[in-house]
C-alpha cells in the first residue's frame, strides 16, 4: 500500500469524454510499475447495472434475497452486493492488497478528480466540482478561452496521463 493509506483518484466527465480511455492508460502504467489498482465505475445511466452472474447459481442467490453473493475460481473472484455505497466499497478496498483505487464517475464524491472533456463548454460546466486536480481534453479542435485554477492537458500529449498517474501514486505532480 502507498503510505499505509489507499490512494484514491476519480476520473469524471460526461458520456464519451475519454474517461475509460484514460483509466485504461493509467492501469497500463500501474501494471508496468507493479502497482495493484482497484477500478470501479459508477453506473450513472439510470437503473441497475447488468448482472455479473446472469443465469448462474450466484444470480439465483441474489434473486432469492441474498444481500451479497460471489463466486471464486482459480483465484479470480466476482462479487455482488445490494445497496452498496461508494464509502462501503472503499472501506472494502482497504482490506484488499491494493495500492490505489480509480473511480470512474461519482462526480459529487470528495476525492481528487481528473476531469475528462470533449470541449470547453463541458469543462466550464464541470469546473464547479470539488477537488479538481486537472482536466484532460480528448479533441484535436479544443480551444481554451478561459483560465482555470487547475492545469488543462491534451490527451494527445503524454504530460496529462503522467500528471494523473503521479497524482494516483500520491507523488509529485510535475
């Protein structure tokens, strides 16, 4: 673990803004450096996410009223729990051999955030969120007309991903 405390970084933005692409890049860097990441996504499109264990025994347990269910095989575990909050999920992560946690979404949560945007209008709308550490834009036509209290990077340059990764590791931001 990093400094005996789990490092948490949120990646937020609107749909198709590059959040998953950024998280994939951060996961690749972490694996290369030997860091163990937990990655969790908020299903913010209304309704419950698709079941992980459709039509399996564990799904039957949940359908019968189990509050939590899981399956393990060859060292891989899939777990489901009803009514889990982000805080409960993060508390559970503290008991796992993780160095850091990446959270996609949960815009209103209080953790350090990287904002992913397609255009400056999205950046203006999202710039009121708390704890924004940087923004990364995923458009070649992006033009900045405003000044922001955090750095704004192009996804087409390595600096933004490096900045986010250093933030995730709890290290220097330069």
